[in-house]
C-alpha cells in the first residue's frame, strides 16, 4: 500500500455546520402543503420532525449553525476522519491525476450516517421525545440511528426495505444488537404497507414505501417523531462536517480539488462532501466540478424531471421540489440499497437545475468492477453505494489522461462493504447484471404527477 493519510486532531472537528441555503444564488422552491398547495413554515413540520430539525430545515439566512457540545463530544469517537491520497489506485490506473478519498467508513457503524443520526437523536431527547422511527435502505442509516438512539435513551422502530432486509441480514442484526425494532417494509403493521402488499403481494419494497410506513407510525404514536437520514435540508447541513474537514486536509496536502464526487441516493453524503467546496465556486475563487454518481437503474438526476413530488410512496409527506422519477417508481433490486430512491433533495435539485452540479448514472457491474479494483489497490472493500463514486472517479481520471491533463479528484468513501459480501459473492460468481430504466418508462411514470413547476 502506497497511500498517504492526512490526519486532523480532535480540536479540528468543526464547531459549526455550513448552511449552503444561506449562500445559494437561487433558493429552492418551498415545500408545499399537498392539500392547499401553500408553502410550509417550520412549525408545520413540528408534528412530524423535532422542532430544532424543522427550524434548521427552513433556515436560509445563517451561513453557520453551531454544533452542540454534546454532539461534538460524540463526534470525537471517530472524527476527524482521514483524507487519503489513493496512490495505489492511481498506480493501478496508470493515471497522472491525483485521487483522494475522505474515509467515512471508519465510524463505529461503518458509514457517514452517524453525522446526522447523532444530532437528530440529541434534538429529540432534548425536546422530551421518547420514541423515534425511520426507514432504511441498505441499513447504514438504520444502524447509525440505532446507535444514536441507544446513546440518548430513545426507543426506535426501523422500517427496512424488504429486499435489503433479506439481502443484508447482518446489518439488520446490528440494528437489533443496538436495541432497535426492525420491520421488513412493506409490512402489515401500517395502512400504507397493507395497501401496497394487497396491490402487489411480491413487492420487495423501496425507500419511498418504507418512508410512508415510518411517517404513519410517527404520526399515530404519542410522543414519537420521524427522523430522516437523507433528502432533507437539515440532514445535508449535518453532513457538511465531511467537506469542512476535507477542505482543511486538502490544504495539508497542498492541493485543491478540480472534481469532487459523491454517490447519490437522496443526497446526504454528496451534500456533505461537496457543499463546503461549492461555496468557493459561488465567490468565483474556484471552478470545481461536482458530480453526483447515481445508479443507472434509478437515475433521477440524469433522467428524471424537476417537479413537486411526495417524498414517500403513499403520499404522506409534504410536496418537495425535486428531480424525481415519480414517488411510486419501483427501482430494480440492485445491491446499492441506499441509492434506490425516486427523488433528490430540494437543494441538490436546485443546484442541478442551475448547472452548478453534474450527475452521472453508473451501471451496477461497472460499480463492482471499480470496487474490486479499489479493494485490491487500497485494501478497503467499499460499500456498493460508495462504489458509484469510485467508478466515477476512475472515469474522470481516464478522461483526464485521454485529454493529456492531470486532475485533482476527491471522492467520498461513504462506507465500507464488509457487511455487503453477499453482493460481492454474486458479482464474483457472475450472477449480477445491469438494470437500465428507459426514458419511456420514466416519462410514463412522471406523467401522473401534477404539474406545479
């Protein structure tokens, strides 16, 4: 291994999150009440989310939002995370570009998701909430929130997408070890779940379905709040600790990224790695490219439409302005379960509409080939989700070589894949395939949406 690490000290953990909403050239359109089509205010979300998370969701004036001391104390368990110059990968590619990755896999649960799970659980405890509920795709978010809930003495119910519940039993075991109740979604425990099962008995679920079930439980259970791991503005805010640390570490390396990449499901880790660097594009200091790497089978940013849509399948959430494939889109059963979501967060959607970020859709087999090369050259087996970012970094390095240029490329390694080895088994056995959704299928699905944009 020839890679080089850039390590910060505990005192270097950011004291405030960066709020990109305060500096965006064009603010996202507001969330709407589905019944009245009127813009929502923070207090309209109080019945569903914690009050502090709701206020952060609508805060578009404060550039910096202080991280509570109790949250920073928990961050110290694993933060700051390393920035690594991937010399092994560079050598394997024979590239003249410099490739760096921010290693979020070193957290106790193996992913970046704790960055938001901890503050959201903290705000729930501080408000006197006793129960929280959520959804999870591949189980990374569910694992993170299970640990945070246990630390703050909260009861947690997790609706886990059924295909991942069966594909990834050990991540389910992690949640249960921490004390969470884990339910395969769709389930018979909610009206939304029962309707979906009745309509399609063999349906293997989606994040949209699991969100519907979690929202229903939260709104029908006393002293219970819904906690979300992606898509929402306040989640993106919490994740900016990633990019803020990476910015200082790139200074230590004596370089600045030409390209910053994150895999993309709803936007949490992509936002975390990119937003702190994006602010320097706003001022004209830099002209960095930002690329969201999503699955070819769930290409909301590359092939979806910008429209108001529900964040869940049953239509329980507010209407969110997003690039979407339609809230009832049924994604293929790929192994990157955390990316199987129909829509993109409002902030990322607006940035994409304004041409400030890019997107790439990556076939499943290309991601696993990239993952294997990364594992063999860097020694880390990446999560299937993170492998989309690796594949995109490899594409960009090869493109730079073909153009006779040398680029500085930074990507976020959002999690390790040590609990995803069943997926690797299938890949190595030649049993995985690509899934591509056609523009005609997408057009038919989004045609059902009310045209509010």
